[in-house]
C-alpha cells in the first residue's frame, strides 16, 4: 500500500520536478522519496499521521545539522592540513552559518520546493537553511554517511561555494560592532528577547541595542549564532546609513 502511494505520488508534476532537482543538483535518485518530501515540510505546514503525530522537517533538520557539521569539519581538516584549530573552527562556522545555508539553499533552487504557511513567511528567516539541513539528514538516512559526504563535497561545497574566498570573508560581526562601540563610546549590548520552543530544539531571538535603542534581530538555534546574525544585520544597516563610517572617520 505504501509503495503504491509513493508510486502515485511520483506521478504529479511537483514530484517530477523534485526528482529532476535531485538528479541535476545532487546527482542522485532517491530510494525513498517520501523522506525527502518530509524534509521540505516546514513546521508551519505540519501534517498529521493517522496517530495524530506531527510530520514536519524538524527531526531531519536536527540530524542534518549534526551530519553537515561533521562532514564540513572533515572536509576542512583535509583541505587545510597546516591550519590550526582556531582557523578550522571559524571556517566551519562560516560555512554552516544560517546566513550561508539560507543563501546556498536559494542558489541551488531548493527554496521553491519548501512547503510553508505563506501567511507568516516573513517570520521564517531561517527556513531555507533549515530545509537544506533536513535534506542532508534525509540523504544520510537514505544513502549513508559516505555517499552523503561525496555529494556534499563534490556537488555542493566544491561547486556552489568559493571556499578560498571565504577565508577572507568577514564573519565575526559581533566583535566588529563591539569594537565600533568602544571606539565611538557607544554602548552596544545583545539581549535574548524571546525563546521559541519547537518540538525538538529551542530557537533564540536576539536583538542588538545601541545606546539602549533597539536595532536588528537574529534568530537561530544557539544564542551565539543568533547574536552573529543580529550583529551582521545591525552593522550593515548602520554602514548603509553612514553612521559607522562617518563616526569612525571623524575620530
């Protein structure tokens, strides 16, 4: 019965496009298309099975986050045999940051397959990256670690990311904005303004304050990552407004 259901599901247009995506981008033919489809269901569009259990991509996202971090760490360890732990840790943080994964999901065309509630889509700023991690989790379950490693390294990291240029990409915006505050005698602080409970993981909403005035917000699964997101958005906004460059140049 399940096999027949899956066979019929393959016949619709969206599933054919999804299978084409997997073949063209990831170079694979899924053994079990259902698990990949679950990986693309955002919690805002959760389905329920016959027992009332919610079906969405949170569990696969949790698994994919772990697998992706391991694979990227392994990849960087081999790519940079002479670099120390600090460099490798920062490079991994750059590659698996929510901003990087969101952009990657959009670049490869994954975003258009995500099921989500369009009424509140503006709140789901990490939705694309979360779905990418969930796909990694699905791939790991479907094909195993070695296959997943080859796909991510050969078809994603080496194709869609310029690893060498990312060595010089600024990432630690929290340090940058704190340094700016110290130089210009501005009070910069970070506050967790909300903790979002999900079924498997907590998300933290962090806001930057400059002289007690609210600035930008970042949301992620760790306070540190949420701070980085909020700091980057705040720093770039203040740059666009001319506040940071103008004040530093006047010192």
